[in-house]
């Protein structure tokens, strides 16, 4: 199977942000996404760069930026999208918030969006599919040469745990404290084509994978590859999908900047003829679990010899390496947000602190997430 990889500007950036619709008083999820999306879509004009679309559950609105020349342009699109959504949600008495999971919602109270692809997914995956009460961030980064795509994905997989740790925001599940920083990471990988990517050497290997999967009826097309990082052939990008849904737009910009700078860094290494770093697949699996369990307190395996480093220290070193690239790409301020997160805590840490202060009342966590979405961390 031949799969065309669309032309794309090198290291251009786009973001997708999945948001919850909630009742402002109770914090309960509100399944009113279809009517909100219909109103926002009807108000679009020819120069609107952003979109608001449906996701698996009707309690979700997904915002997507246009193609950004830099992170600031992509984030400006998302800010405009939020304004448009607010014009639909405010009169309806709805609030917006985001995290990798809702603190106390139950799967059986949620409605599935009435689309064939979602009904097909639920029919196949059953209980696990209905439990996908998860919200995430996807970052697209443009790649100018299809020959780079799989080598870049293999190298970037080494840094998915770092992105997962910084974005971790799902410490609660259905009213329970899970003990995980990112419970979403482990729930999402239960879908049959989700999880860590297969280590494929080149684009031909990816085409062979798709051929196998579609020929046997496992998938219909490339959009059903739900890896934590995957090619997006239609857009000519690499799409990083490992991140929990962050709670503030500032954190969204930070993730976009980190993803963009990592792709550009490794692209330059390929241009220079340097080998890219890789890890054994069993180390990748262990690192993903550690990041999900411990978040910013995780110790990660960072090379093929099995050397371990605290993710905080490794992030600081990575930041120093990437800041010159960030300055060139115009996202230095956003990338510096990593240090703010390390200093003030990721969303999962803030949520746990609020729950402790409220004597375990998770309604206080929902109220906290609503406030953060409006006003920042």
C-alpha cells in the first residue's frame, strides 16, 4: 500500500485541544457538545483558521488551530476558538475545563457522539471503549521530507515520557484517587491500535504496517492508528499524542514549543548525518509506565546502557540544549514554561493539593479546573 505524505512546511506547528463541557455549579459533565459545535460552525467565516469539532463523547469539544508558522500563531488560533465557544456556552450556562480525566464522572452517564466511526469503535471495544473518558493534547509538527518521518518518530519516542510527565493531569478516575499522575496514559493504550509506536525503519515499513492492518480489517485507514506518536500523512506532519489534556492555555503553548523544538533538533541531526538516539522497546514501555505513575517524580531510562535520570533533571538539561533552537523558532518564552511547571507543579499535583485541602471533596477539584481554565494556573 502506497501512502502519500502531504507537502508541509518544516517545523510548522498545529495543536488540538480536547475540552470538557461542565455544569458550573456541580462540575458534572454536560453532554451538549453537538449543539455548541453546530453554533460555532455556523458562525465560521472564510478567514476563520480554527475549528471546533466533536469527539467520542458528547461532553467534549475539540479545538484545532490552523497551521502556525510559530507556536504563538497556533495558540492565537486556539484563543480565538475559545472565544467562539464561549459565545455558545455562556448563554447555555456551561463552563469549560480540561484535564486528562474528570475527577468523578462515571462512564455510564455519558453519551456517545452519533457518528458511525464512534459507534463502530464502541461496538468493537465494548467496556474499554465506553470508559474512554479521557481528554488530551495533540501537537502536529511539519516535516519537509517523508524519509525523515519514521527516524524522527523513533527518536522522539525517547521523549514521550518527558511530555507525559509535564502534562500529567489525570490523578483521579471515577471518583477514586488512582495513585497515578496520568491514569489517562494507561487507559488509552487499551484500545487495540493505541499505545507506543512500532519501531519501523522507514516509510516503506509504515506502508507495510498499514497494508497488513487494513487488509485484515483491523483498521479502515491511517486515521485509526492511535499511537502515542504517529505520522499524519494527510497533513504532512508528525503528531504527538502522548500528552494529557492540560489545564491552561499557557501549558498548551509549552507543550507545543517542546514538541516543535524536539522535532527541529532531530531534523537538524539528520541533516548533519548524525545517528539519532534510540532505546530498546522494553525501556520505552517501562518509561511510559514510570511517567504515568510518578509524573515529575519519575526516574527514566535515558540510554541503551540503562542509565537512569530523574525526569526533572533531564528536562532541565534538555531545556538548555533546546533554547537556542527555540529562539530561532520564536518560541523561547513558551518553552521556558517548562521551568514554571517544574517550580509550581504539573496539573496532577495541583489537583491533588486542592483535593487534600478540601478533605477529599472532588467537586472542589472540578471548581479548581474551571478557574484555572479561565484564569491560568
